[in-house]
C-alpha cells in the first residue's frame, strides 16, 4: 500500500468513525472566535447561533453552478475556458471536497474546498470561489480569506498531500453593461494567496481550549453582545 493510500484510508476512518462523535470546527468557527469568544462559545458549546437575518442564497447557488462547470472539464484534462490562461495547473482527479484533522478525542477541524489544482511538481493548490457585489480588483484581500487558504493548505498536508504553499481565490463579478441579450458578462479576477501562517494547530487549540472552559468574556466591539447588555434589563 502506498503512503497516499494509507493517508486516504486513515482519513476515511476518521470520517466514518468520528464524524458523529467528534465536534468538528470549521473556518467559519475560527472566524467567529476572532470576532467574539462569547458568541463562539455559545454557538458551538450551547448551540445558540447568531441570528442570520435576511440573506441571499444566490451566492450558494452560484457556487454550485461553478463547481459543476469545473467538474465538467475534469475528465478532459484541461482548465475551463473561464480561467484558461489565468492559472497554471490541472484539475485534481478525482476531486475530494472535504478534508478532516482530528485534534483530540473531542474536537476536530475540517474544510471543504471549492476546487483543487495540481501543478507540474505534483503539488496541490487549493482554490476557493468568491462572488462579489463590488469590483474585487480594487480591494485588498480580507484577512478571513487569507486564513481560509492557510487552513486549506494545512488540511491538505495533514492528509498526506504535498502542497505548493499557496492557493487561489477566483472572484466572479457581474460586469456593468446594457447588452444582456447574448448572456450575462462576468469579470473573472484571480488572486494568488501565498501562505502566511503554518500555525493552524495553535488556532484550533485556542478554539478547543475556550470550548472546554467556562463561558468567556465578550469582545469589546461585538455588536450582538453590546445589544444584549442594553436590552437585558427589560427582560
């Protein structure tokens, strides 16, 4: 059995044997912790989620369409025309979306890739799709997006895969035009994200430590906690 097969089997065993028992944290969980430890604790310890409000599901629908579009070119061993010439590499075949890392007997960390490329060195390059409501070419990359690529690289390596030490964000942005009869034009903007941190285990460890402790203090700038402090006297 090859080393890659061994890692794949171990990963499958983790998913099968521990997925229901272990509490799996994700990128969104770590970002919630960064915003407010108390809201994070309540969400993942007590199941008290933050109110979502009115949200558009259009981005989720768009992600599903993009994933199917990319997958249709996987077995042709070529990149989709939308990104051809913008990125080097081939689509990973077969594509595996979810990767897991077991932190301890109670907690683990997982992530779901939108896509993955393989370069000429057989290195894996995580790809994440981003739909934008404003022109992404004029903006700096959010720290949360940087963290996401760092975490994907960590998960790929923990599952025995060699990585290229960077990932890609692919932005899809509707172009302003009055000519829609021949389709809806899109601006495709690719951003290469170099790895900034390898200390992902420390991030996960901090989250687990908080969840195993008593309820933490709120963040000073948490709008939800500030709102609750103002209204709780009325209950």
